[in-house]
C-alpha cells in the first residue's frame, strides 16, 4: 500500500488551495499520478523543501485572513518528523497578493480589501458589482490584470502539484 498526500499550492494569494491524503495500492497510485501529471506537471523536490513551501504558503494566506484547505492538517501529517528546509519563498506577485477570479470571489475580494486595503492587492477577473462592506470607488482602485496567465509556463509552475509519497 502507498500513503500519499497531494497539495495544490497557489503562491500569488491563496496559499494551500487543496490537499488530500489517500492510502491505495501501488497500481492505483501509479494510475493517479499518471492522470494528474497529464493535467499539470509535477515538480519533484526534497520533502524538507516541500514541507517548508507548504508551511510558508499557508502562513502567507493566513496572514491575509485566507485559511488553507480544510484538510491541510491531515495532509501535512505525511511529513512526520521531517524538518523544514531553510529555503525562503516569495509569495504574491510584484509585492502584492494577486487573486485570479475563482470560487468564492466575493468572500475573497472582501477579505483582501479589508486586510490589505483597496490598493494592497491585484485582481484578475470580472469585478463583482459590490463587495460586502467595501465600496469600489473607481476602476483603478484595484487594478484588473487583463493578460491571461492560465496557460503560461510561469502560471503552470506556480500552480504545479507537489507530490510526496511514502511506501
């Protein structure tokens, strides 16, 4: 049997977007890895570096009042007693959180506006008509980035799935 944790880390704003822990046969594990790697390339890194990146991404997002995936503690447990590397990571884009429109847009934009202020983050997507408790004063209050990053190599690298498996 193979015990594995999978993480989706978004370093521009949301931190640990998703994570899950599974125990499966080696064959099912191989099939799952093949399926996931067709969707998004994996980045192989040392477990201590993966743990540090996961931890720091969660801390960054929590600093913006954005909680990590609800399964974060369970999936992080796969690291056991592996210590965190000393590497440092940069989060945000151009010194600010950069949110790309997705699920829970109103909640996330409201949280970012309250936490970072209207000029304290960047956003790409369609701005909702209003934010709870936050008035949008002008089109320039929060810059909207129109260039699509979804298919660029840099976006793929930042959203790559990290894998760590113990057999």
